[in-house]
C-alpha cells in the first residue's frame, strides 16, 4: 500500500514538471514574438520631400458691413402716421419713407396761435408808423440814419410774423414752404439704397433733429454695392501687415464661397477684447456675382502675408529646431538613422519650406510618438 502511494506521488510530480516546462517554453516564445512585433512597431514611417504652395497668413475675425450706413431722422416732431417702405426694400433718393403727424399739445398749439396774433398786432402798429416815418423823412425832419433804423425794425417784425405763421402751419398741417425749401412731415430717403432696419412703428413718438438734440433714429439705410469686412487681428500679426495685401474672406452663412478682398486700413491704436490686445482693420469687398452678402454676416478673413509656389516642403512636425538650426532624421547604412541639418524658409505652421539640405523625393523619418504612461 505504501509502495502504491509513493509511486502516485512521483507520477504527480513528474506531471507537474512537464506542465511547468511547457509554460516556460510558451512564455519564451511569446516574449520573442512580442519583441519582434515591438521592433516592427518601432520602425517609424517616412514622409517624402514634395513640391507645393506655402502661404503665410494672418487671421482676422469680424463682420460684413456697408461702407456708408445712414440714419434716417425727422426734422419735425410728432408721431408716426404712415410707413411707406419695408425692411429690405430698395428705394431711390427722395422717395417717401414715412409720414410724421404733428402732435402738439393743446398748450403748444394755443401758444403758437397767440404768438401769431401778438406779432401781427405789433406789425400792424409798425405799418402805421411807417407812413409817418416816410412823411417825416420827405420833410427832412428825421435823419437818414433814423429812417434806416426804423426800416430795419420794420423788416425784423415782418420776419417775426412769418416765422410765427410758419410754426403754426407746421403744427397744424405738418407742411410749410420757407423760401425755396419745403419742410414737410413726410420723411424722404436721403440716399439710394436698401432699408436695413426700422426702429419705429406707427404711433411711436418722434423727436426731431435739431442743433441741440440728435433726434430719433427712425430707420437705417445703406448702399449695399459697397461693402467692407470690419474685424480685428491679434497684435502678434499686425506688425506683418501692410495696406493693399490680398485677403480671402469666408462667411459663416456661405460656407462654399470664398470672397477675395484687399486690406484697406489698419488702426494705429489697439483695443482690448476678451483680455486680448487686438487691432481693428478694414477690408474692401468687390461686388460679387454669385454670393448675396448681407450686413452683419459673421466672417473670417485670411490676410496673405507671403506666398511661395512650387517650393520644396515637408511637414513641420518632422523637423527638430535646436539652437536656431533645423534637423531631420534620414536613413543611413545598415538600417540605421542619422540626423541631417537642413535650411528652412517660409512656414504656414503645417508645412515648412526646405531651402537646402534635401532634394525632391528624399524621405525623412517621422518623430516617434510619445506614449502616455
């Protein structure tokens, strides 16, 4: 019985030995295979030196705006009686836009009527005095200067009567003729263009434009054939910009269209915008046949600082910059790599120009990707 137990134990130990040996061999095979796969993974891809176009550009963010936008105001006070046009409509200079109905208070109207009566009474008195003054002048009882002073007083009072009557007529009918100028309560278009917006409705009060007050903005108009891109560029790029540079404008509402323009103006004074220092710019937009531009469109503009066509270039990511010099890794003998100095030129932050050190078709290694542990 003891012999049988001893033999069984020996068989189990031998069996376990064979299992452990197999596990060790399998682990060794897996390790060698893993190393071979890892060595293959460590073989970095290569990129070729090619010819292409590199563009250095500055980004401007802004909106499309009309070059000249006019605020329409009234010269008479009152309330809006009628509106003849709607937003988006094209009108010619002189076309009626709206009518302002005079709305004087009872006290204002009564004062205007009393003022006319008062001025007329004083003027009638001067008319009678004029007959007497002319008689005295003919008899030589008054000097020429005294007569001239009276005539000046007479003309001044005559003018006051006219002003009082014109003011009353404007309050009552909203229309009056002063010399060759007709003042009426119908507000007409100051320019030919499109109506961009209106800030009033029928029944709204209107404050007139005078020397002492700005007046109510009734509508805004613009000639949409002359448009500008108004935006800002970062202070880092503004030193590279010059007026007259070509630009490419992308409008958010028109993703398939690229509009060409020219940099027209660069502000001399910076502005603070969202904790950044920026400089306002203006870009002229030529008439477009296909795209319909609207005032207020959001847009981005790429200002072309420098452009090189058909130059040797490689991705900037494969270049190592060190001590104001540029290096790339190229293949050497016996499947090894070596670092090579190159001279670079224009860069667009994606590709960089190769001035010397490489030829078209040469291959350079990508940089190894850093693994996140």
